[in-house]
C-alpha cells in the first residue's frame, strides 16, 4: 500500500509541475496580449550574477536610465516602454532560458545579450523568431550572422586592428608583448587580428603569452618573459580582473612598460582592494570616457551616480545608446506596438541602415550601421591619469 | 497486484519509471498542441532530457558501482565536441537530418566510451577520494585540451593545430570548424524533445537491464564487498571498466543532445567544468544512490527551480550553492 501511495504522490507532483508550467504560460500570454498594443516591450539579457556580473549590471542600469528618460519625455511616438532584464550567468544555455522567459513576458524587441558566447546562442533564437535584436556589447563577429541582429560595440577583430593601428600611428612602441586568455572568445579573437595587423604595421610581437580561465592568478612567468624579451609595451586584450593582477605583479618585479588594453579593461578602477596608482598611465581603447565634457555624458554620469552610486562604465554607456538606437529605428520605420514580433523585426531591420545616432559612445560623432549589423563609429583611447579615465 | 501481471518487483518498478516518462511526454505534447506551454518550458525540454540522461548514467558509476566520479562533464564534453564536429563537417554532405544526427549520436557515444576506457584503466586502481580527485583532474584536462584545439577543413583535407587558427594554413574558402576557446559555432540544431525522450528511454532501459543482469550483480557485489567479490572469482577491473565505459558513453549521448540544441558550443568552466560534474552528482545524491527514478526527478526539479525562481532575482542562486558546497 505504501508503495502505491508513494506512486500516487509522485504522479501528483509530476502533474502539478506540468500543470504549473501550463498555467503560468497562460497567465503571461493574456497579460502580454492585453497590454501589448499600447506599450513597447523591450527585454534585456546579461550576467548580473557570476564572474562577468559587473558588465551585466552596467548594461541593466544604463538601459534603465535611457528607458526612464524616454518614458518621462513622452515615450517613442507616444508609446511608453516596458523594460525587463533577466540574468544569464554568462552561460549560453541560461541565456536561452532567459530569452524564453522574456518571450513569455511579451517581449517584442531584445536589447542584449551582454557577452559574446551567450549572445551567439540567443541570436540564433531571435533569427528563428525574426525578433529585432541590438546587442550593446556582444563583440564577436559570429553574433551578427542573422540579419536581425545589430551591434553597438566594435567587433573583436576591429578592436584588434584598431589597437595595432593606434599603437603604430602614435609610435607608442615597436616591441610589443601580448598576454591574453586563450580560453576566452573575446581575448583570443582580438589577439588574432592584432597579431596579423601588427605585422603589416611594422610592430614586432616579441612575446605572446597565453593563460587560461583555470590558471589566472599567477602571471609571473608571462611577465618575466615579456621583460626578458625587452617589450616596451604590453598589450592586454583581457578583462580587468586579471589585468589588476598583472599590474600588481609587474610592479613587484620592477617592470614598468606601457600597458595598453581594450574595452575589457574598463572597470579596472572600480576593483576592490586594488591600488589604483598601479594603473597610472595605462591606456585603453574604449568608446566611452566618464570624464568627457559634453553635456550628454555629464548628465548620464550624474544620473547614474545618483541612482546607483557608481561611475558608469562603457557597458552602461553602450546599453544607453542601444535603447536610443532602438528608439531611432522605431521612429524611422513608424512601427507601432500592435505589430507582431516578426513584423516589428522586418520594419526595424529595414530602418537600421538608414539611421544615424549620436550617443555616448561615438566620441560625439554619428554612429551608423551596415545592413549586416556592424556599427561604424569613431574609436577612442583613454589614459588613466590621477585615478580617472582621461580622454586622449 | 504484482502477481497478477506476472512480473517480479524490480521489473514492475522499472515499468512504472518508464511509464512516468512516457506519460510526461504525452502530457507535454498535448499541452504543446493546445498552446498552453510557456516558451520557457518549451526551451527547457531538451536540456531537461540532457540532465536526466546525465543523472541516470552517473548513477551507474556512483550508485551501482559505488565509486565517486567527478569527471562526468568531461565525458559529456567529448561527446558534444566529437558529434558537433562531425555534424558541422557533413552538414552539406548528409542532408537527411535524422540520419546525420544518428551517426553523430553513435560517434559521440563511442568517442566518450573510448575516453571512459582510457581513463578507467589506469585510474581504477584507486579508490574513494583518490579516484574522485583523479577523475576530476581528467575532466578538467579534457576541457582544457578542447580549448586549445584548432581544426579546419579546406579543399586539401582536414588541418589541425594546437596553437592558433592562423597556424592551420587553410586554403582559400577553408573553414575553421573548432576555433579553440571560441568552440564550434553554427552546429545544426537537430535535437528536439521527441529525440530527447527516446534517448532518455533508451538510457533507462539499458541501465535498468544492466543492473538486473549478471553483470549488474557482479558490479553491485564489488560495491558491497570488494574482497568477497574477488574471492568468488569476479574480475574487478573488467567490471569497473565496463561500468565506466557505459556510463561515459551515455554522458556522451547527453553531450550530443546538448551540442545539437544550441547553435554555439564552447567548453567553459560553467558547462563542462567540475561545477557541472558536481551538479550531476548532486542530482544523483539527492535522488538517491542507485535509484534511477529518484535521480530523474532530482535532475528535473533542480533544473526547473532556478528558472521558475527568476522573480526572486539574486536570491534564487542560494539553493544551488547549498547543494554544491
């Protein structure tokens, strides 16, 4: 008898799980369709927990500021925006789950995802649904294979090329060492293009040292090799967490070359227990500097500080621009919220190559898009001086 | 009741477990056709099958053989990459989706089983914690080797490098299939829920029958008393290797299903690292060692919880940490 009772309980449990799912699906569908006609539903996806959380937080908050501003100013063509952000833990599978959750909520346009690998998985799904997608910072070229996905940030190859160009044009160094993360898409993507571009620009790569995600606390070997090879500049196409350790360890052996990085280094001054004086003189190629003097940037930084108590990083700025880009595309195409997801997708991707947006991340110049989804805007280098990012 | 249908207790029990899976499949299919399943649930169906297969296959090693293995995600990684590589390579040659997926499935399972044997032979002299540590290391090694592999194809054949994509020296029109840490992108998404459920059923039937066979009795006798088993002439190494290989093969099957579900496949610490191995172990421990139905239910519940607790924001991570640490 006990066994039969147990079985019945298991069946009841299994049924309630399935029924529960069905039920919640129904609820969201009805709320989605009853309110969808007077508001644009924009979803966001990114890592707000885990190792890349600082990027996801920046995007979440930056987009929120843009949405609040637009709603306060009367919305897009008179339609208000509904905005919701879901966590993907920097994982492709979780990102797809987050995407499906947002679809249940009634999402019509996706602003995301923040990091490249999850973004590839999600953009395959948005391509199936023909949903319009703008990624603020998914920088791999594989992200925009679908014609419905557009980037706000530079692609990885372009960052590598731009870095090599910048170093050559400003004659920063001729002997360069590279320390990169071979287990990371972003880092190895930039390194490959940097290496081929450096060769044609007459920059000699004297040491190219890799590390992996499992082995990133001790960099003394890589630094020593760079030092022995006589590198005048160390190129760091990596994220800021590892960069702080490299700076610390290079300082402890008395090695003081010029350090040069890409947008992954943005956020280095916000690392806890890091002596920011070590980052003095570090140059990074990033589209956004929080100390820029134009009114748009200053207002954004002031609002961000007031709401979240931090100086915004480049990711927040990318997200802010992403929301305004969506707004510009909607205005250009005259799309309305009562259109279906696929109709909106068609209308907006048709409008994208025709619009030009002036935002936080274009050095005050206009950003334009190719139909392939790639952005064209001005790169910008900043140097860390007296503990703040200073535009060059 | 048992007497009436003429089955013994364990067969009866197994039939119920299979019945639950079939019933769940039918209910979900009905709900999908009436449009009352949320997109989230629909997206989770294939991952659920993946985790159920992983939990059942690890149960064979941990529950039936009684050895703690922490390298299960590594075998899954082998199956995922081997099969995704094959599918990408033959995407244009074999256009029949099911045929291609079937071959990919066999390749994934066989590759994972070979790795299972390679790892089992030297490692199985170890016991308990030492075995756990070594399997954990092997899982990590597999993941790291995959991360430095560059494989491309062009008109002259397949090229391989451990350095970088430029080193492949591909001819014009060549295609880099495995791009080191960037993994494999553009895998055809051949997995679906029906295939997933069929694979779950196959896994269950195979594992259940192994447990009931003379092989299974030999394996459980090794678990319960190694010395006694040896004294009656059971070849311990042979049975351990068999169990490891079968367990790894099904982890490979789960990997095939996983890699053909999303269009991108990368070996990150998150999906193929030891955290994943521990998560699978948590399914097995929570569901009960040696209990197939239990590990199936545990895998489903533990996968659904974090997704259905999204409204709790950051707090939803607490339950998982509690399980893993």
